[in-house]
């Protein structure tokens, strides 16, 4: 299975013997039977790879994890109850009180809040940097206690494109973990692990589910960071007292990060994905390659149709010629940039509200990246908790409308938008 389109459909679950279900079964069981006590003990010792309890792992969830790990090109994955949980577990897997994170200032509002407020309260400090900063500025932001450099492939909702080469080069030089949220690009359009990222996170709530039916997240380990002998992450080389002395670098090889995340943090925090939800995400992923093409085509159609419109100040879409991040998009997202674009209404917030009221096909919802076209005014909703200064810093002015192009007919979507603009 070489091609990504085939992996979307076939990776993960495979029937093993005659009479097995062809389709991934939903394994609705919390527990797993063992014949001999030594067998179960061996599972707990991580000597035998098998199931013990569904908070740690479950066959349906495992099949979905395998599919996404395969798509991203990682050595393993851990599905979580939400995208937020994926980010939290990623952070806590390497950060303790007193540690530090460097994050792009235009990350998703929920991530910004987690880093800026909740994790700060726990003594984990974040420096937000301008994603367009120079290599030297990025280097200077990384301190001895920095454990993660974090950014999004395509940022939500400011639609900037990550300069992978710049970030990867600095992270490699400083020997710090490079974590990328690939939610809006998906592995069909961009594979961060091939571009120097060590860890990839997703909100599976978005394109992976694709139909807006379930909240979920996933962490993928590229297996590319050498924790063995690392001064920055000594706990990976030391016995874990909470897991009867396991040494992750020794016992788990290049899957040290994802194994620790599962057996230590998922065990303790419990933000696991249910079998039912993993089934939905797995089913969604079977058509991900087809949907991402249509989402991308429709978003570009909308961007081109509204560019230069008298009621619009600006349009941001990565693959729109002339856009500030067009060259980066051409380099890293050559086959499409996903369905999200943002537009700035020339009449400010009032016009933005009027525009929303005038739409018929596009609905106002707190969501992006599902099959139905939708939109949101972030400044009054998802980004409401941010100060005006923080809004500016993360690239979300008050006249910004975030549009998520669905997979309907492109002309129908464009017509709905143009009619709504006319009537402002
Ligand atoms: C939605 C989103 C999240 C948060 O995911 P949830 O599943 O809503 O918890 C994180 N990052 C990005 C880029 C998102 O779009």
C-alpha cells in the first residue's frame, strides 16, 4: 500500500481469517479476557502487545490509530477524546512545572487559551512568536527549559502557512521537539513528519471525521526524535516510578514518546477516544482523499469569486495568487490548501453580521471542515476570550469572517455568498 488514497481506504483494520468482518467492528468492551495470569502480567509489562483496559487501548480505536499513523508516516498514534486533549497530553508528555514552550502566535484560539492561561497557571510558560520571525529570532526564543516548538500547518482562522524549513532547521539545531497541528491540511495535503516535524497532532473533529458527528483528537509520533541520551528530556531515559520502572528509551525504542503518552498520561488523565467515535473517524477517513480535493477546489473558487469585490477588504486563502503565503502554499500544499478561507468585510463588524444574516446555504455554526459549507465570526465567538491586543496578535480582526467550504457544488456556494454580499 504505497499511495495515500489507497491508505485512506484500506490502512488500519484488515480481516485476518476467513469469516472475519470485512468492515472495522465496533468493539464495545471495556475489558479483555486472559486465560493465564502470566499473560495479563506480560501485557502490563509491555512485553506482549495486547489489550488490558479500554482507557489505554481498544481494538477499534487501535485500528483507527494505525490508519492515521500510516497516513502521516509515523511509528504510532494515540487517539484522544478531543483535539484539546491531544494538545494537552502532548504538552504534559514532555513538560513539567518550570518548563517552557515556544508557539506561533496565530494558533487556534482554544490552543492559545490552553497555553496562555491554563498551562501558565500550572507553571508551564509559553512564548508566542510571530510565525514570520527570522531564524535568529526563533532561535533566541528557545531556552534551556524549552520542551516544544509548536505551530499549525495552516492556521485557524488566520490562514497562514507554516514555513516548515525555517522551523525544522532551528528545532534541529537546538535539538528541541517540533510539534505541528496538521488539522486543517490533513495528511492528504501535507505530511509534516516528512518536512521535519517530530510529532503531529489533529483535531479529528474536523476533516478526519468530516461530517461533524463527533469530537476527537489524535497524536502521531514520527519516531524521529532521539530521546536516548537527550539532556532536554532526561525523564525518557530514567525509570518511570509510576510504571514499575519502565525506561521508555530502552523499552520502547523509537516509539518512546507515544508509548509514554499512552501508558502514563492516558492512564492518568483518561481522555480516551471511544470505540464508537473511532469507528466514525475511521469511516470518515475512508473518503478523506476525495473530500480534501473538493474542499480545496471550492475554497479556491470562493476566494477567486470574492477577490476585489467592493464589499470585501481582503481575502485570505493559501493558494490564491497574490496572497502573502502563496509561495509557501505552493511549496508545502501543492495539491490543495483545504476548505478554510477568511474574508474581511469592508464595513467592519456590522457588515459581517449583516452578511451572515443574508446567507441561506451557508450556515452559522461553531465548526469548520465538514461536508456542509459554514461560517463563523471568530471575534465574537471562538476568540471572544481574547483581548483586542491578543486578537491582533493572532491575526483575527473584528471584520474577519471564517468560511469553511464544504463539498457541495461550488457554484451554489459562490452564488449564495455573492447574493449575501449584494444585500449588505
Ligand atoms: C478545532 C481545533 C482544535 C481543537 O480541537 P477539538 O476537537 O475542538 O478539541 C485544535 N486545533 C485546531 C487547528 C482546530 O481547528
